[in-house]
C-alpha cells in the first residue's frame, strides 16, 4: 500500500540541496558515524542553525538515510500506538510505514504502509518503534520493522520487490522490545540477525530475497553488524546477546567468538573498529566496555582482550573513536554522562556533564551531538575535554535517533517531527 501526500500544511523553507555524498545506511558512509563533509560553521547563532524545513512524521527511532535528494526512514502513526496502549485490540490495521521524503522540501514522495500489530508480550513502554534504519543499495531500499517484517522496495516508487516475515515465516527469535538491528550489505547479499538454531544470522540475495545462507547459534541483540578487515581478511562483526563474534560474510561461518555479558542480552550499541586492529564494544546495565586486539594469519584469528571496565557503559547511543579516545554517553536509565576513555588502556580521559544522554556524528574536525532532550551541540573534542562551541534546542520530544549529515545539511527527528538544518558557514 502506497500513497503520496499532497498539499502539506507545514512550511517549506528551502530549495532542494545538492548532495555532496550519501548516507545510505546506519552509521553513514563507513558505518562509523563519520561524514566527509567540509565547510561547517565554527559556531551557530544563539537560536541555533538555520532551519530549512520541519514537519510532523510519527513515532519511532529509525534513523534517516539519504540517497541523492531523497530521504528514507520508518515510523509508526501515533494514533494506532496510543489506541493499543489504551488496552484496545491491536488489529491488523495497526501499521508501520517506510517513507521516502524529498530532501529539499520535506514533502512525502511515497509511503509503503503495512500491518504490524505489536505482540501482546512485547514491552514497548519506551516507544513502539520502528527501531531499525533502512538501507539503500542500487535501486532498492531495505527496511525491517519492529515485528520482524523485512521489505525490499523500489526506491523510486515504494513498490514491494520481495519481502519476508523474519519471525513467523523464517522462525526467527522474537525480541521483547522489538526488532532493532539495521541490515548491512555485502557483495550481492543483505545480512541481518535472525535467531534460532543454526540461523543466528541470515543473508538474502539483494534482488530476489532468496536465502543465501543461515548460520551460527547466536542469540540476537539490538546491535547492528559491521564489516572489518583483519590483516587482509574481511570479517562480519556481530555484537550478539552474549558476546561479540567475527564471521565469514560469504557463508556465516564463525571465525571467533568472545563473551560480553549484560542483563537481558541487551548489547545495543554498534561495535567500533579502528587503528591497531582494535575492536571496541560497550553496553549498559551490568555490562561495560572492552577492547579486543584482533590478529589474523592463514585464516586463523587470535583475540586478545586488552582491557575491560565500566567507566564507559553505552546504552542506546553510539560510540565515536577519534585518535586514541572513544567517546560516548555513559549510563542506562539515569544520568548518561558524555565520557571519553583511552582505547588502549581503558582509562577515563574526561567527562562532560553539560548534555543529557547524547548521540554524535563527526565531520570537519567537529562533533555534532544531539541529546535526548532535543538539544543540539557543536563541539571540538581533544585530550583535555569536550569544548562546546554552540548549543541550541532544536527538537521537543524524546530524541534518541542519531542525526544524519550530508554536505552541510543535517537531518534529524524525534518521536513526532522530522526536520532539516543548515550547518554551513554561509
């Protein structure tokens, strides 16, 4: 089901931007929340960056991806969720939406709407989702809803090319807070966690949806996988419910697996790979952070744990490695202090208490941070601290979604609205 909205009531404030580069997946071009943008302003006016457009969207934490001059994200209409939470029957009309939006105006280009009633046992008090972020590859956009419904859609029209129900059709593990992982592309396949005996992860042919492989016994988690190169060997890294593992992205065969336990299997954040063959993972609750040094020779990977501690405990946000420091908001359901630790020793370098729980992206020598209260900040981090240059209130509702930067245009959303801001110096 698709429809295009016309005659939008919101104010449109800018012409379509020229795309400097894309942001086609969770975490951006290199899946590490870093953008190649230049020309960002060193400071903003007191009122904040110039707003280009703003409009209502809907509930969910799905991030925004950008392909050319089109944005893609997911949401759930608020009305349906409020009715469900009021104790009414969650019928087949309770929908999720994959939306294509014009980057320059904010107008809806198409929407794919499908039934996605929440299961009675799902604990959705922090929001009904969707949690996962779409992926654009070639002519298709791939999206997974909170109840495990996977769609491959034509990116121009929203037409369904193929689909799978990960839970009901393929026997995947149902997750109490809903499916959250964002899929990743590898060669001609699409890879994502599934769950169940022998199918911890699954790969699908991008064009047909045919199952290319299923492998591993890992219990799924909300974390999204990444691809790394270990001494010349490609590996898929998955932060699963009980630890972190490296796999062959062609077959799903496990190269190595290292334990990282936390309450409820909620390893949520995305692993960070960097210089020195160092892999950083972190979780909240009873978890903490650890760094593994990976080495590979003749197809065999050695895993050496350099350190583990709880000085940085990432909950729902992302980590950012800059040089030898890893930055992130440390804490679970209390204060979450933005913290930097040395990636080689685990020692805390500094803490910044001037923001609520914040996610971050990096470009042009600057950190752009969005905290859960809707405060956007521009900062320059170094070994001594986080030097905040500008700060402004830009969103009004819970803001757990990491922003997206393409060129000098910042796209961001909360659980009600989506908007575009201009961060350039002009």
